[in-house]
C-alpha cells in the first residue's frame, strides 16, 4: 500500500538534491560555503523536502481513499 508513496518520496528527494546541487554550482552564485555549510544545506533541505512530501502525500492518500 505504501510502496508507491515511497517511490514518489525517493524520486522527489532525488530531484530536489539534483536541483540543490545545480543551484549551488551556478556560476552567478558569488557566495562561498564551507563543508559544514554544505552539510547543513543538504540535511536541512532533505528534512524540509520530506516534510512537504508528507503533507502532499496525506492529501493524495485522502484523495485515493475517497476515490474508491
């Protein structure tokens, strides 16, 4: 039952990580980050992305629940 949601979560997190890497490597970015800053960016970003996905997943779950 939860397998499609887990696949969507993995896909969503992978897309967000790739997008975060692209934005950090953007040549227009003039800020310089330390290794700790990069770690914080990716960890905090993954946590917020997972929480947003949980909220969206609840809405999808309710939709599928009432659809059947």
